[in-house]
C-alpha cells in the first residue's frame, strides 16, 4: 500500500512540475525571447497605414474588390472567405464537378476583369484557393496581369505599377523554399497612399 501511495505521489508531483515547466515557464521564455528579438513578428506582423490605423497582417489574406485594387487569391475560409477564425480549404478534390465548375466560373470572371484572351493561360492562384484560405500573396504572374487594369483605372503608367509590385514581392523562404509572392495588402495600401 505504501508503495502504491508513493508511486501516486511521485506521478502527481512529476505531472505538476511538467505542467508548470511546459505550460508556464517554457511559453513565457519563448514569448520573452520573441518580444526581445522579433517584436514586430511576435505581435502578428501588423500592417499600419499612414494614419496609424491597423489595416491587417502581412500574414493573413484579405478580400479586395473593385477595379482599383489587386485582387487576392480566392478563399474558402468561412462563408464569405478570408475568415481567420475559419481557416481552411473547400476540401473539393480534383475529380469534383463542383470544383471544376467553380474554377471555370472564376476563369471567366478573371478573363473579363483583366482582358485576358482565351488563348492565354490564367495563373492557377487566380482561380484556386489556398489550403488555408488565408494566403496573403499572389504570384508575380498574377500581379502582372492585374497591373494593366489597376494602372488604367488609377491613371498610372504600367512601369509605376510594376515598380510597386517589385517592392511588395516577398522572396522565396530562405531564398529557395517555395516561390516569390506579391503581398496584396501591402501593395494595395501603397497604391492608396501614393496614387489616389
């Protein structure tokens, strides 16, 4: 009996110590190091406009409508898309007729909005949602196609818009992981700030 009580006592104390270390001390240490070394990233990589208003995060996509703006990648997160509390894809597979119909519809809209002829390909990221539904980037090819529309509506030259695209293109992770991507939020904010 003493042996059983001793074992239970040791197990309880080990659980208590591990709970304090892994559930309290370690997270506190990670938080303190992150705040000290990477304060902007640790606080969500927030994007603040020229008036000091938080407009979003560099890490979470938002929907943009209207000809004046670059349009984000489609989103299946939440009922209306871009819902950070409902991150996720549509879970429609490549054999899904619903997915094929949705992509065909998106291709038609994209072609009409951007004047893309039937003979030219439409970038995949323009018509398919990411796995999270919150990807903040579009491909440089997608941005280049949209640049003509945005430049025309805003009264800018294509080279002015292309310069902004280049300035808001994030490189591949560590220089070789993935592909470069254009951050739609920061690009659209730069357009609003510099060209009304």
